[in-house]
C-alpha cells in the first residue's frame, strides 16, 4: 500500500479557503475580566444598534438583549418555537424569539436572523466593573455550527466560509 505524504487525517487541519470560494474574517478581542477568565468579543451592528457580542461556544443558542427589542414590536416572531434557556445560576425566564432584520460584523451582513431575546443586565453589570462596553448579545454555538465558524486565537479572527 502506497503511503501518501503530507496528508492530514482530519479535514479540519486543512485551511478553510480550500473549501470555500470566499472567507469572511471578523477580528475579535480577547478580554480578561478576572484572573484566567477570558471572553471573545466582536463588534456588531444589530438593526443599526452598535455594540459588542460575546462569542460563547458554550451557549447553545445565540441571544440578544431584550432591551433592543421591546415586547410586542415588529421584530416579534409568530414562529412557534420554545427555547429552554439556562445559565450557570439557573433557568432564564422570559425568553422569546425575535427576528433581527440586519446583523453585521466586519464584512458579514446577514438579513432576517432569529435570536432569542433575554435580559442581559447581569452580563452588562459584570462588564461594567471592568470595561466601559455595551454587550448586546451572545453569539452561541448554534450560529457557529450553522456558519461553520473557525476561531483562530493566533490571528484573533473568526472565519466564516461563504
């Protein structure tokens, strides 16, 4: 049997641009809130509101702050979707699905994206202790899987093939 040189056993080891005609790269910051407590932040624009989102691959669902989407607005979706939302401290009450008409980050420009809307006051309270930044959401694992996101800690970029 002939041995092939320079072949990777895992396709994830091969650069993404071999599989996609175009790759969108979004720069991120690594924020250390406390000793050895790191978060990835990206700058975003959600329906013309600018702020930061935490890239949180441990969050199963992407969320936006409910303050951006007041109850009974045009963004409320009539989709019959039930989400069980939990945090480390317990269950999150008052979760609803909203339709984001425009989601932008770097070169990424998505239309009509569904997010869960929850109260992110506790997140912003934590961030206000360390940074003067507005956290308007969490980009969860659902987004990362759907868009095949790669996180490169060396270049501090997330990459999405399109």
